[in-house]
């Protein structure tokens, strides 16, 4: 009897186990927040491939499902900003602020700043950047953006401080190092500028960064280093015409005029209307006494940029050497009217 009872119990246990294994799990329906987040994630994917209208539709649905979900507002405002719809950008950001959600409020003020930058509202841009940094003292992008504004305003010390703060807070991009190098240059801190331009090159070897470092080497009298950097810039980008012009200037300063003329010509082959190269080649032709070619270059430079007094003064100097006294006087007088004081002296000394 006992044996029979044990067998029955074991059989029932086996049936129970089998029954449990065959039972389906009951899945709970997703919460409204989960649905809203899924729609938000789909919207972000569409935003990433610049399908802005689809992304906006999904974000609207996300907020309809869960009106308390604030993240769609931030992405909406960024999309409106990238579409250059600044009224919609501002309205969406203000809506975010009225909700009292403080999780990303620093980013809200940063987006305000970017929008004000695009609409040339500098005081409002600075106020938004200051607020962003006040809320989050580690917001590297805000420091960098404020540093650019300071640079454009000519406050190079403040710009330098902000660029440094940006780097210290994780924005160690080639652009930041390059721009900090430009701050150093404007403050006549040439060795420091070389260090920053070198760091920019290490992050991203762009032709512009080589040119910037070359210009500092030239100011420091390190002409071969400057020529090497301009040559490297050309190797990186053969269409970067400013590198040809810069190398030509250094070679002209070394009295290597034929080489300089070749560089200015290469520059003009890439950018035919580049006034600096025309004027520089005109000066180089003047130095080797090819006066007709010199005048032709100055004529072209004046046609391109008629309010540059220096060009008139240089052409006047060439005409004097060609024994064209009246032409020289006319050019010096014009240069004087455009604010070139030395041209005024030339005119007064030779008008009798």
C-alpha cells in the first residue's frame, strides 16, 4: 500500500511539473512612458539621418502618449534649430522651461545661445552662455562657444581663458587648440601659439593649421620652418591657396623673388581673384624691375579691391620708377585719401 501511495504522489508531482512547464507567461502591457520612449528613440534615429519631418511627427506622438515626458522637447528644439526655424526653436525651449524639468536645463540655455548666435543677438547669446556655465561649470562646449564670442569682440585674454576651460572640460578638439593658438598669436605669445597649433595638427593635420603655425614661425624669424609648414599644408591640400601665398611672402622676405613669384602665380591659378597674391606678386615684380608686369598686377588688384590704399601707393612707387610722374602723383593722392599717411608724404614731396 505504501509503495502504491509513493508511486501515485510521484506521478502527480511529475504531472504538476509538466503542467507548469506548459503554462504561458503573461506579459504585462508596456507603460505609457515605455511607449513614449520607444517613439522618442525612433525619432532620434530619424533625426540622425536628417529625416527631420518624420522625426518631428514621432516626437509629437511621443508627447501625446505621455505629456509629462520632456526629452522630446529638447530634440524638437534641436531639429528646429538645424532647420533654421528659430521662432519654433525658441518657443519649444521656453515650453521646456515652463515644465520645471531641471535635468537638462544647462543644455536648454546652450541651445538658446546657439540660436542667438545665428540671429546675431550677441548680448542674449552671452547671457545664455553665462547661465549655462553657471548651471554646469563643466560644460566644455559652452566655454568654447563663449571663447569664440570673446575673440570676435577682441577680448583675447577672456577668450584664452575660456578656450583653456573648454579643453580642461573635455573639449580637446583640433578646432579648440587651433582657436586657442590664435588667441596666443593675438596676445603675441608666439611660442605658446606654436604649441597649440602643433596640438591641433596632432589631432587633425589640416592645411589651415599648418598655415597658422607657419605664420607664427615667420613672425619668429624661423623662415625655413615656416616654408616647411606651408609646403606641408600644400601636400595636405593642393587647393589651399593661402599656403602658396604665405610661402611666397616668406621667400620674398628672403629676397628669393623668382621663387616667390612662382608661389604667387600658383596661388592665383587656384584662386584667380585673390587680391593679396596679386599685390604680393606686383611687389616681387617691382623688386626685380619688371615694372610692366608689376603695374598689371596692381591694376588687377585695384579692380578687385578698389578701396585698398596700399595698392595705390605701391603702384605709384612703380610708376615713379617708370618716369610716369603724374601717374605716381595720382596714385599717391588716392592712397592718401584712403588713409595711407606715407603716401601723403610722397605726394607732397613730389608734387612740385
